[in-house]
C-alpha cells in the first residue's frame, strides 16, 4: 500500500480545518478568534452527541458553521498579516464550507445533498489538503 487518506464527513472536515488553522496561527492571530466549541484542541475528541438524532446533529452543525464563519471573517480582516500557510488553511476551510453547506427555505443550515464536483473528502490526503 502506498498510502491512504481518511474520508471524512462534513463535521470532521470542518473541525479538522479549524483545528489546523488554530495550530498554525500565532498567538496574535488566535486572539482574534473566539469559538463556541471546545472541540479544536489537539486531543479533543469528536463531540459526543446522539448521531441518530437529527436535532442534535443540526445543532452541532450550526455550531461548527458558526465557528467556521467566525474564523473566516476574523482572519479575512487580518489577511494581510497572515502567514502563507495559515492563509492556505483559511482558503481550504472556505472551500469546505462552500462545497458542503447550504441554507434551507427557513434559513437553517444543512449539509448539501449530493456531491460537489472535485469535493474535498480529506484533510490528510495531499491531493486535497494544501499542506
């Protein structure tokens, strides 16, 4: 076997991408980001919810999207000061959000049905990840 990249769900892609940005960012950059979840530390496990419960999944997705948008907004304002590696990770997160998330008729966030062309499926596969 030459190698393997783990295929991840939208929740994992968002969480891993935010975690990557936080790992790469310096203290000054990190101080600009205030996240709602404590799921982005190096050893933090995937949040424990009842994955069979649509409401719980929706609530967690909303939190991840809120955090992703916060990171994108805060770091967009500081883009001139970002390290190129952090900037690539921010672009990667933006692509995941745009490929996987949409709003329904009631303006609730949900995972898009179907698969986007050239969809990112991994944060560890060199073909997808910029690092």
